[in-house]
C-alpha cells in the first residue's frame, strides 16, 4: 500500500470515551454513543478521530492500564461494535486512530499475572528485580504514586512502575515484547484503523542495570528512561510495520525539545514518528506539572509556539493542540471564564492557524470549562494523589494543596460532554459516572452552541473550513510579530504569494495594535473574528476584551 501524508491536511478530534456520550444508559460513555455523534463531528468538519484507550482495563488510570490489547472493554462495547464505528467513520470521510499504550500494561494483564512466576517466559516481559536489603532495587520515583517499585510477596521481588502501581512497565529490551507490540499494531491496522497515538513512547527504553537516579524529590531516575539508550532502535523496528500501511503515528513525549524531537520526526528515510506531542506550550502557566502553577504568561506561550513553529518548519511536522484528557480546561488556564466565548476564539485562532495538524479535544469546541467539586477525591484522578504530596513538599498547607489540585486536576477535562440542556446535559439517561458540570444549564452545551451563529462551535467550524480550502493555513511559513507584548500574540503565514496575519488578544483590557510594516489592513480580507464589527484606524485598532482577527492578503 502506498504511504501518503494525508495527516498533514487532517483535523483531528480526541474522544475520551468514558465521558463522550452514553448510548445504553448505564452512565458511562460508549461506542453506541460515539456512533450517534459521528454526524456531529462531520458537521464540525473533523477528518480524523483519535480514541483514548478503548481496550479492556480495570480502570486504575481509566484505560491507560490495559489488561487486553485486542479486545474492546465491555464498558464501551465490543470489537464488532468498534468495527461498525470504524466503518461508519470511514463512510463519512473520517480516519480513526487509537491510543497505543506500550510503556506499561495493567497488573491484571495475563502477561503480568503469569510473569509473577520466575520460571515463566512472561517474567522477563517486565522489570522484576530483587531488593537491596529492605530497600527497593533503586531510588527511582513514580510519576503517579510514591516509589517506582512495588513489592510482590508471592515471588519476593519488586516490579518497576513509572506510573501507578497497577501499571507495571514492560521490558522493551526483551525482543518477545517488541514482537507482541508489532502484533498488536498489525491486529488493529488490519481491521482498518488508520494509525496510533503512542502514549509516553519516549519512556520505553530503560538504561541497562537501572542505575540510581539523581536524588530529586520528583521524577527521580528520569534521566535513565526519557529518550532511553535504545529508543530509536525500537521505534525503527516498529516503523517497519507501520510503513506497510497508509497510516500515521504521533508520539507523546514529556520533557521534549525541538532538537530532540527531530531525531524522531525529521522527514526522510529514517523517520520514526510522523508527529510529536510535546508539553512546552502547556507550561505557560506552570513549572513541569499543572499543579505547580506560577500564573499564565503569554510571553512563555508565544516563545513555545514560535520555537516549535520555526524549529520544525521544512524538517518535521507539528502536532497542534491546546486541550486533551491530561490537562484542565484551557479557558480556565489561558483564557477567561468571564469572556468565555471571546477568549476561546482567540485561543482557537492562536493554534489552529499554525503550521501542523490541529487536534481538538471533546468539549473544547463548545467552550467547556472546569468543574467545581467539593472534594479532591471527586475528580477521580490517580495523578492527583501524587500531586498532593508534591505540593506538600513545596510547602503548601493541606487546604491550599487541595484547592490547587481542584483547579489543576485532569478530572476537569473528563466531565461528561454537555450535549444539550436536558437532564445530565444529554450525556446519559442514567446516573453519570462523574458529575456533569452544571454550566450546561447556562448555555454551555452543543445544542445551544450549534444554534448560535456567533458561538465557539461555529468559530471552530469556520476555522476548519478555512484550513481545508486554503493551503496557506496548513503549509505556510511562520513569523511572529509583537514578541515583547504580554497581551497580544501576532503572527503571519506566507505561502505561494499569499499572506495571513493573525491577531489574538489575551487581555480584557484595551490594547493598541498597529499593523506590522508591509501590511495595510484595509487591503486585507478580515475573517474569523470574535466581534462582528472590525473598524481600522490608522492601520491599526484598539482591541476589545480577548479580541481576535485574521486578515487574508492575496499578495
């Protein structure tokens, strides 16, 4: 099969299935619910769906702890129903990619259960080690909970888990494990799936001997597994499978830089991944983790945007996103709840018109915001437990740590999608697995958004249509203006003699904007704006709260 780069023109939509839409009334989102909303996604203009894990899982980390890679969880349906969703999506011109989680499995996977026996071949599927006296094999810490080692009384050894103790790390150094990964890929690709998002894929290679890490309070040992010693060898091996299909693969990579990313995604015969999800722009209001908030800085956001836009242009392809299942809602973080519609449109124009493939997370297109729940535990986020300990280490009181976690929890992005203003926002006829944000009664729902021509939904719809019809929005070169501004993000795209000027305010204050040299705003076509009237005075204008405009120039 001829391999193409169809993903460059795609607009992707992430579905976190548990909270998308419930089709059978049990309170949990499922594939029947997805099936009922495919026309909604087509109406928006989506051309590719990314499913967060649908596989069988005990749900310690809601699907990212997989107990069976080749079967759909009964919570969501079964393989036959998934194939129906796949076929129906294809019939509507939408590709489908799946999450591939192979850094770790569930501790309830058959491989792990059999591998407890030291004489089983599956023992070497994981990192089992003897302790050092009464201590674990090394000093590594888990990114989710405590130490990275869990003792198993049955065989008297410890196993490595970089995340939850119910997510034991696979031993990718074992060639049999890599064969299993390739077999999983082929199983879904042969069914018709169009690619994968590879979860924390840059963590799968660990340094030989698993030496002690530098003694820091968080992420101790990361230098021995982030971009590990054989990672490129393994991904090249996996690529040999992927190259037999017209598919694409995007990797997730914490602590990633442009130069490191190019080792994975530089286009050419040795390319390992097609795109890379990095986190640099998501650190515009925090240090390393969302809970370590230091206040939003537009300058930090712009620097990250521009670094990746200029650093990859002509070399590799950008994955563009502002929300996903691992972060709170972006309006609360970078925008304004008071100016929800205006700030959402400004954020949309900020990233959707950059060079790369844009991803939209469920509910983002209707401006969903964070929920306010009474207790941290109500957010049902395993990551929050470790983050609480981190905040306490940094001197936060119990009360302040819990308040910070409520605003920074991933659970904010995992509340049920708000479809209309009926009971439970139209998500389910049963009892929702997680509380529905009551804001759905205030017009934050898909039905209201679709009916309002000036809504966030219709802005995203117009943006997607513009991208599809104008190659400049996909392939154009990028240049940033007004770099020193802490209130305006301004950039241009140029392609085939055409120019695009994007102006985005991140302030509720009036800000003076003057067009860059060489631009006459009166000669451009104004579009994709947050306000209906767009006056120009002396080749500039004074912004209204979170105002955004796009000017298109034929020359």
